[in-house]
């Protein structure tokens, strides 16, 4: 209970709860909308989904500054590729939050003389690019750990040259089977990396569908959005599960 109180006391925690509710409504409305008897319930779910989306925009006000501060911090990272990927991601997020703020002003009637569709398209593209940079960073982490695992395998081979010992040692990273086995081991042994990969892949379905790169349906987007939101709530409630920069 104390953890829930601490989570809801933070604007980021409330935003993620709103996000989970929004995508739950999207998923449920898609599942039940084929039944004509549920027309009123579908309408209520879509209204709630829209309300949650508007509420999330309000909670994200000021996140432009947070993203710019994060970008400044990531420019100081020692490794080149993570530094480039995370800085580009944070700058893209800053642009996304700026577009998001403009769209919020439009939704509450404080601004009307701009093209809403164009701003939504810009926001989606910025969000999409940010996710690609995050996934590039995740892939870098995976490759780095794969290289470490391969080196450890080579050291085992040098130490245990006897056939019996080679048979008992863990499989080498030869071929697709060995690669997948090592990848599974790495993700299993590093939960923050696994959760970050899952979250970014799930988040990718939304902009892919919106931009027409890979069309799915509201059910898929809703399910992936809900899963991503639950991962986000988990990493916020348990900071040790969040991938460190």
C-alpha cells in the first residue's frame, strides 16, 4: 500500500496509471465493439480513453525541460554510441513534448490557429525516432554482453580442453541456435535490459501504425500499450529494474 501511495504521489506515476487505463480502454473497446449490444459501453470506453489521453498531456507539461536536462547529462557519457543514441533520443523527446504541449493547448481551446494533423504527425515522428534511438542503445548493450559471453566461452575452452569437460560446459555461440541461447541467457540474467527492450518494442507499435509504416489495429496497439505501461509502472515503483544510462 505504501508503494502505491508513493507512486500516485508522483506526477510521472499518475501519468503512467492514466496511460495504462487509456490503453486498457482501447483494447476493451476493440474486443467488444463487434457486438451491437455493447455499443453504449464501447462509446463510454472511448470517451474514457479520450479523457485519459487529455489528462496525460496535462501531466506531461514541463517535460520539455526534463528531456533537455536529460540530454545534457547523456552528452557526458563515456561511451560514444550510448552517448549519441541517448542524447538524440532525449532531444527527440523534447521536441515530442513541445508538440504535445501545443496539441494540449488546442484541446483546451487556448490555441486554434494551427494545423492539428500536422502537429500530431510531427509529434509521432519525434516519438518514433526517440524509440529507434532507445532500441539502438538496447542493441548495443546486448551486443556488448554477447561479446563478453563469447569471450568467457573461449576462456572456458582454453581451460577445459578435455572433450568431457567441453561437453559439460555451456554451449558455444556457434550458429543461430547458439546465438539465440546466449541472447536468452543475457536477457534472463539482466532484467532491466529485458524490460527496456520489451517496453521500447511495445511502444513502437503505436507510431508504426499511425505513420502507416506497419498497420495493425487498435487491439494490438492497446495490448502493447498496456504491456508497456505496466513495465513503466514496475520500473518506476522498483528503480533497480530500470536500465541505467
